[in-house]
C-alpha cells in the first residue's frame, strides 16, 4: 500500500483535494493516495471555461502593458483559440446542444463582460492566475490559485474568480465558500496594507457578480476547520479507511472501472448479450432477489394465515387448531405497554434503585458513537472491532435490455 501523507509529514492540500475527500473518500484514495491515473475526458464545459479564462487573462495582461484590446480583438482572440484547440473528442453531455452553441455562449460572456467593465479601471491588477502556497497552522500547505487579484484606491483587495457555469451562485453559497475564503487568508498574510478583502465571483453566464466578505474571526475559524479536516484525512490515510460514497457524482467518476461499488456493473455493460446473461454474479443476484421476493410474499401470506387462525380460534372459542401432522396453539396473554411519558417512568425506576437492572446498553447507539469518534477515549479503548458484512438487496437502474 502506498501512503501519500503519513502523520507528521507535511503535504500540499487544495480545495479540490479536500472536496474530493468530502465527496467520496474512496475516490480520494485512488486519486491522491494510490495516484491512479485515469483518462479524464475534457467536457465542453471544461473547454469553454479554460478558453474564457485565457481570454480574461490576456485582457488584463495586455492592460498591464498599457494595451487595451477592443471587444472585437478580444473576440477574435477567443475564436482563434477555440478554432486551434477544439477537437472532436471533447465530450458534449447535453446532446441537444452543439459545440457551436457553447462557442456562442463564450462569445456572449466576453462581450457582456467587456461592456460592463470597460475601461477596466475599477481596480489595479496585482495578480493574474496567481499561484502560491499558504502555510497552514499545522505546517501543511494550501494551494492558492487566484484568477484575478485587484486592489482599489482605498486598499481594498478583490479576490476574483470567473465562473462560466450556467448555475448561479447564491449569496449563502458564496458566504459559505471555502476556496476563495482561504485565498483571502493568503492575501491578508501577503498584503499587510489590506483594509478589506472582498471575494468576488464573476458569474459570466448571468453578467452578474456575487461578493462576499469574511471577518478575521471567520477566517481563523475557517483555518481551524481546514486543519481539522486535514487531520481527519491523514487519520483515514494512516488507517487506510476510505469508504465509497455512492451518489449522483458516481455517474461522472473516472474511477468507476476500478471502484468496488461499480466495477462489476462496468464489466457487465461491456459484455456481449450472451456473456452478460451467463455472468455468475448476475445470476446469483437474480436468484437471491427471486428468493428474497418469494420469502417476502410467503411471509405476508403466513401473517394473513396467522390472523385468520386467530380469528377462527376466537370464533370457535378454542385455543388449539389441528392440522394433519401439526397443531397451532393460540393463547391470549397479557403484555405490558410502556407508558408514553418515559421520563417519569425512568425516574420512578431510578428512585426505586431498579434502573440499572431494567435498562440495557444500546448497541447501535454505541456503535454509531464509536464510528463517529464521539466516545470518550477511555471508553473507546475498551472496545475492539471485528469484521462484519452488511448485505443489502436493492433495485438497480437498468442500463440495458436483458
Ligand atoms: S464511482 Fe462513486 S463511489 Fe466509486 S470512487 Fe467514484 S465517486 Fe466514489
């Protein structure tokens, strides 16, 4: 097993690295611990975002050299880049749109931005595509990459990010965002004259900007949260504990082929029809599912029969019903019903010194507290873990006709 970051060894973290762990620890393991290279298709959205970012970089870089591009020049640069770099293997997931539609979107982003911000003198640019590392309080590093860093006449700094996605960022999301907020920690560190630091998202698809600002206390808390998260990742790495987190993002995961939760499905989908039907795993699951459904139906039938027999015995005023070789005994007995007000009941138990005798430990509560590291250490160290199998049958989305 390869270990990328062991406890005590300093590593370089980034927002995307930590987000990968948050989305799926197993994907994190494959990408950052095992460093499995997987072919990552370039989607049209990625391609468009990259080209637009490069146009914005050119716009501001040229301005630093006192060259102001006209809107037409900038669009010509964009079209030229698109023409040179677009290739047929770029993935368009939304089949109802063509590459030409996306290209026109980019032209509109640039055109709208140009008209809104011309002559681009709201801030002095002090960094474009700035790359650096922020030293975290635990000695690890955090990657900094700022699309555009500007400062105004009052020494207010602006950490700007261009977004080309067609989903608007709302204020609450911006105020909770980790990426730009961490960059503002870096700005605060590097530029001691900074009066205020604003985080600004240029939502190019909407020709709008979303601005957020953090207090020093919030930034301190953010750093502590990041350090705690890194500690959690390092612990997972040391324990080699990286569970799969199955959700909608799995459909776009580049590791499906080697992910234990999807590799069988990928193999099945690649098989010709006969081999698909003969797959041992597929046959066993089908048989297991058939049996499980049959048992559920039989259980339902059994319960209906049980109720019918109880009714039969009541009507006949008998407590034994005979079959050919078996009999059913039906005895009505009293059973206690726990009071609704548990608090009062527990208090009475305690007052009478009976609580210890009648209460019992909750295995599931202890198990969950242990897993979530919520038990005090002296309690946790009294427990040991054993391997168990969680076996669940559920329906899968059919991806091909069987
Ligand atoms: S397919 Fe899903 S569960 Fe598997 S590694 Fe990728 S994101 Fe994680």
